[in-house]
C-alpha cells in the first residue's frame, strides 16, 4: 500500500502543470485597481499568474519596441496602443477598457484651499506642484492641457515638480514633497490617498478624453491566459472594480447607437429653454 501511495504521489508531481505567467505592462494610474483585478482574475483562473509592471505609457512604448517581453499592454492613452499596433507590435487592435479623469489633490495638512479650484495653484504659499512628466505620461499631458485651458500654465510652470509617471507624482504629494498636484482620479480614490487628502475633479472640457486601451502584443496570443485576461477586462466584475477607482466604462456599440439616435431626436425637437445643470461639489475627500 505504501509503495502505491508513493507511486501515486510521484505521478501527481510529474503531471502537475506550472501556472502560466502573463506579463503585463500597465499604466501607473492602474496601480491599485490592478491589484484588485489581479486577485479577482487569479481566483477564477488559478492556472494563470499575472506579473504586472507599472510605468508611463510613453516609456512602455519605447521598451516594447526594444524587445521588452510583455504579453499585454494597458495604456493610459489609446494613441500609444495605436502606435504599437500600426508598427506591427500588436496582435489585436486597441480596445478601450476605461476612461480616466484628472483631479487636483492636496494633503489635509497642506493649507491649500481647493475651494479656489485651480486658482489655488497661483497662491504664493504654493511652491511645489506635482504632475506627471508631459513628455511621456498621458496624465501629465492632460494636466498641462488643463493648466493651458485655464491660462495658468505660464504662471505656475516654474513651480512644477515632474514625476516619471502619475504614481510618482502622487507619491510626491503623499510624502509632502509637493503641496498640491494634478493626478488621476483612480489614485485619489486609492487607499493611501483617499483618507490623507482632498481633491477637486477638473472638468472634462479642460482636457482631451483619457481613453485607456489595451492590446495583446505579438506572439502572446498563443498564451491562453492572455486572451482570458483580455476578455476578463470586459467582465462586469472587472468593470465594478474600475468604477470603484473612478474610471468610466466605455459604452457598448448598442449604447452608442442609442445615444446617437437620441441626439438626432433632440435635433428634430423645437428649441426650448434648458434646465440648469447640476453643479458638483468643488472639494471631495
């Protein structure tokens, strides 16, 4: 009997298949959302393990072109995924998985009055403003667009402290190395920042939409786990996680058609007075 048990154990060990590892290059704004997504995905896919690296989307494009062995690229801006797709580095076309937002964030003890909104940045007491580097980080680019939109860029440019990515900009804020800054709503909603400060959500019209897209990189489509995780991103449970971190979920094709139909219907209606829009609170915590 003992010999049979030993033989059976050796057979199990010999036939055990190691978990398939999927390497993901994820935009820095996803740092905390991806941790929750990974736990959720691996729970239902125990044979697959996610290995996630965070950084700026622009830097990832350079790394992938240089041969970095990633299976999936989750970009904070569709244009970076499109660049790789057009140049033959992707197996799939870019697919939008979420829409990000930017906020003005400060620590509770900073003394910065966010009721002044972005004008708070012009206060002489504010000496350091954190944003991600606009050269290669989408959230830094949108921060600059918002500052230009409100004619504040030249007035505050010398105060800027640039993070390598939006997560590093958030770290500058959390540690007090910058008094105030523009970061992603997803990071403002993350556990470390949520209870530590306040934020003001910058209006969407101040910057280009942050449509975030993923692509399956060339050669990785052979891994079953890659396609499984790509499909998982469109699952309702995954979307709940993304919404919890402040992301909007892109509309389905049917919803987009309905929106377009409603627009056409409104154009056909007689012009009338519009009800005033709801004004959101300036400061949230």
